[in-house]
C-alpha cells in the first residue's frame, strides 16, 4: 500500500530552486527528467519516499477539512511536490522526513501553499503568509508538529 502526500505551491516557482529546498542534502536533490517541467528522486532508502516535483497551470484541488467541509483551491499556476511512501516506512522515516522537507520548502518560499494526504485530507494551508495546520491530531500522532512552524 502506498500513501501519498502533496505539497502545492501557488505560482511559478523555479523547479530547480524548489528541488534544492526539498533536498536534505545535495546528493538527494531531485533531478530533471526528459520533461523540463518534471523533477524526481527515489529516496526510499534515505528518506522513506519517492519525490516528484512538477509545474502546471489551471490547478484544481479539493480536500476534506477538519470539520468535514470541502476545501477547494484553484491556483492559476502551481508547483506540486508529491511524496510517495510505502506504508511500512510511514512512521519511522517517511512522514518525519517529508514534514522536514515541507518545512524547508515553506521556509524558503513565500507562496500560498497546501499539504494534502491521499488527495483527501487537508493537513496544512498557508494563505497570505499565515500557516494553519489542519487535523492537529495527525500532527501530534506522528510527532511532527514541531517541524512546521505556524
């Protein structure tokens, strides 16, 4: 079973810069593929996930908020960071390393952003510079609340 997390940044951030921020060190930096709008890195051994970074236009995102309402967002341009994890790597490696990567990207970029799990559950939003964590019990359960500052 695979678990997916997607961090979306509104706007046209340079993929190379986002890849540098997401990498814990230079040896783990996602590299360009044949498509210049797509970077990837298989970091299962090192970080517990594979990372894909790509840019797009006319985005549409929706997820369930804390109270069960639907959250929707339609950025004109965007950059997605997709973290794909095997279920057995979630707790020890995947989620802590993904949360650290999200924190680095958010600290290095100022765009509005959202973090969604499996395309269904909204975990974090940043709007006009204000970070809001959703599903606080998720953050507490995995012990990663301190990694991403509000």
